């Protein structure tokens, strides 16, 4: 597996696969065709169908320049390899094609080329790909999960310190920014309102909601967020993490360890299944974020890998089949509320696991495989295309 630093990326919302991924690809293509006179970018599948709502076209045009770039939305074309396909074409001053590149944004800002193995990466640092193998290694060598992460992911905690600070900066902006989110839905920001209610009542659930909303509303507005593991699910882990920081006064040092545990869980899913809503639905985004948040809470409470595994399994299992059907292709409805609901669910899953002896029948790795299979079986209209489900119920 790759370093977990590739789970936590800093960039502009609202979508890691529709804005961050295309932005990275566009910059790479521009660098190798710096003298080109004109560019055409074709968007396929989910990138075409929800590209406008996710600001894909604006993101790409900002990189190439509107005066020398044309975006073509190929609504009826999609690749089996992944729905988020895009083709960059460069032309010289005589309108001759000089270069082209077909590439896929496969979730969390990650890029892959056609038929490139999905579970293999150029810079792998972890020797294991499943949580079962990691548990076996940890228990055989009598080390902790944090020892394991530090052993293979060098200097990761310096990086996680920066990620922690960035997450907090996003939350503080989200708590202070008021007004209406962009788009025809005219959604009022609620993070500040909820936070004011928390200050009066000190109700913990209200704080979890408010901090999760703060991140999600910043993401929906195209602000700076941390993928965790995606932009669309970026509210869950920070919402839980900073609720523990502000309300329960958990130390930053302990929470950085929690962030590492959550990153490892997301990494396992990314390696063995998918964190792309366009590929497996929202179970791969909010479902995975909830699973990781529940696992890190179990670590915080017990420091026991068996409870981390069980809590993560419960949370992911009960998100199986979750669709990705954003209205107007925007990361607003149902995405923002869904993050808030799943933040609280991570506590329920963790608390349930902690009431047991940690033994259970279905492994986390098995649920990851079921999530992958379920996602592939979902009809395309439920996988970030905005052609079915909730997306077509609001006229």
C-alpha cells in the first residue's frame, strides 16, 4: 500500500475526483505541452454528467486558460475501467494534434491510466494490503498499530501534524462563514447556527454536527479542505476528531495517532476496493469515512487493534449499498447532512464494539470486498451521475 499521506490531500473542494484529480491531470498535461496553442478536454461518464455541478470545467479552464481551451462533455461515453475518464488533447498553431492523454480520476484525487492495476502503486511503503494481515503482523511481533505505521510510513507524523492544523483551519472558517451556498438550491450554512446552540447547551451531539457541517459547507463552497478520504466525505473524520479535541480535551498527540489509524483504514479500502462515488456509490466515500472515524474512536478508547477492526467493520457494513445521487451534481444534498449523520453513527458503531469482547463473525476485509461487489452492481444512475435517486426528485 501507499503512504497514508496519499489519503489526506489538501486542496479545493467540492470533489476530490471531479476537481482535485482533473486539476492535477491538467497541470501535468500543461507542463508537458507548455508550447501548445490550444487544448481540448473531453469528459466522460460521471465527469461529464456531474462535471458542471462539481466545477470540473471551471477547474480545468482555470489551469489552461479559457481563451485556449474547450471542454467537451461526452455524456453518452464511459469506460468500464472507471466512470471518471477524461482525455486531454494538445494542438499546435496549425491545428495539428501534438499530444493526447487518456486518464482517470479514480477517487481521492488519485489518477490512473487505462488498464493500470488498481491495487498497485508506484511508491508502496506498506508490505500488507489487508487489515487481517496487518493484525497478524502486529500480534506476531507484539507491537501496536502506531508502531506498525511508524515502522513503514516514515515521518508520517510530521505530515499528519500539518493535516491536523489544516483541518482545524477549515473548521474555523466554516464556523465563521455565513450565508448561502452557491447553486440554485440556495442552502443556508448551518454550522455557525449549530455551534451557537452547542455553546448554550454543551450538548456533544450538537458539536459533532456543527464541526462536521463546518467542513462540508466549506467544501461545497469550493474552499480548502482535506480529503478524508475524499472531498465529498471530508466532514466526518474532522468532525469527530475536533469534537474530541474541543469537548473532551483529548490531546493533539493522541489525536494525531487517531488520524494515523483512520488513514490506514481508508488506505486499506482504497487498495482493495474503491473510495470513488462514481465507481461504488457513497458507501465508498461517507461509508469509508464513517468506518475510519469509528476505528479511530475505538483506538482512542482501547488502543486495541481488535476493537479498531470491529468498530470499522460495523460502520462500513451498515453503509453498504449507499447511493451517490447528488441533486444538480453538487456536493450539497444529500452530501452535507449525510456527513453529519455518519459522524454520529461512528460513535454508535464504536460504542457497540466496545460493549463486546471484540470477537465477531464477519471481518472488516470481507465487508470491504462486499462493498466493492455491491458498488459494481449498483446501476449507473446511483453512482454520481445525478440521473436517478434523490437527484431527480427536486425539479
